[in-house]
C-alpha cells in the first residue's frame, strides 16, 4: 500500500480519534456564532495507517501528543519546517522492527571492505541515474558519465562521484546564470533542497522499518548529522528529484519562490515511478526494498544492495 504524504501550511488543529487523524480549522472552532453541526461537517479525517510522511509548515499548527504517538507507531516520518517553509526537523520512531537489536549489531560490526563495496555500488547507481537525467532532459552526451560509473572503485577512492557531479550540475542548469549546487545557492536550489528533505525523510523512514540505525553511515560520518546512513542511501535516488525539478523549471513556472503549486508537485516525490529489478514501483516502496537489501548485506546474506533506475 502506498502511504500518503500530507503537508499542512495553514493554522490547523491536528488530533487523534478512533485511529484517525482529525483536522480542524482554528477560525471555525473559535467562532461561537457558527452552529456545532457546521463545525462537525468542517472536520476532515484521515486513517493513521494511510500516512507515510507528515509535513508541518506553519507556526500555528497544534498537534496532540496522542496523534504523534499514533503516527510514530505506524512508522510515519514527521517533518517540521522553518519560517522559510524549508524542512528543518525530522521525527522518526525508535522501534519498528522485531529483530532490531540483531541488525544494529550487524550494522555496527560491518567490515570496512563491505562498507567500501556498498559505497562503490551506491556511487555507480547514482552516476548512472544522473547520466539518464542529462540524456533525457538535456539530450547531452553521457559516455563520460557512464565510463565514470563503470570505473568507480571500492570506496570510490578516485572520487568519481565528485567528478561526475561537477559535470552534471554544470550541464543540467547551464542556462541559469550563476547556478552552482548548494544549500544557499540561487534557485532552483530552493526546490532541490525541499525535494531532498522529503526524500531524506522517506529513506530514513525505510531504514527504521528495516531495523537499521539511520545515524551510522556507510560513507558519511559527520558527528553532527543524525541521518548519515539516510544521506548515503538516498544518493542514487537524488536524480529522481533532480528530474522533477528540471521539469518544473522547463515548464515556465516561476521557481524563484517555493510556491504552493511547486510544493504540491514536490510532494509527489514518494510516489514517483522508479524501476526496481525490472519492475515499476513507487519510490517509497522502492526505498523499503533498498533498505531491506542493505540489511541483508549487513547480516551476511547478500553482497549487493538494490537501487532503482529510470
């Protein structure tokens, strides 16, 4: 079942009733001149089990502790946003797998050679997906990208990820003056940042469901980063976000500001079509397959992590 991604950008009361998220509007609830029947009809309910990601994008949203507990019990990722509507915080459940302790131990004790092999596979998949985006969206020559992907060594000791990224970003938005990829860079960096935050939540949620620690990365080891493994595993998924952003930019939409219309399009990231093992699948489902394959690698049951392609 494909989970819903919900984003609330207006003042809202969110609570729990009968395993349902209950949405109420403050201006309706506080208006004593309105009949109770109207207030009841203005409520909206959504089954908790249908929600995969919840985004809170307004300082005047009230959410009950009971609702948060129910969402986390159902492995929902809760994202909070700052005053610029950019994702700032991520709340995940602590326990969503019955063999979590065993998998934590296997993950912690993973050998350096295994981690290097997993990173090699990760970067190969990322560069191949980047090549597809360049070829499809910009009709660019990508033989160099495919060669770099093929030449990635264990642990990416030659940093072919960086070489490919330099060519990729220079080419992908060549028509936008002053564009370089960075969190504080010119638009459409704002769209990329928002999309990657949603993707990160989807991947972190999948890691928890697979009984893995999102903090303990394969390659990323920033002491201040609580989601190093999520940042590792999402790398081959980033080009799917990139392609969506390119389509938004090329459509003629004003992308200087992160408008409501653009956010609606980016909220479709969890249900984007990807190919896993030759079959079409929503991105959120594919992320779960990727993290499940990673768990098997840690447990010694496999040596290959499964990543999506276009």
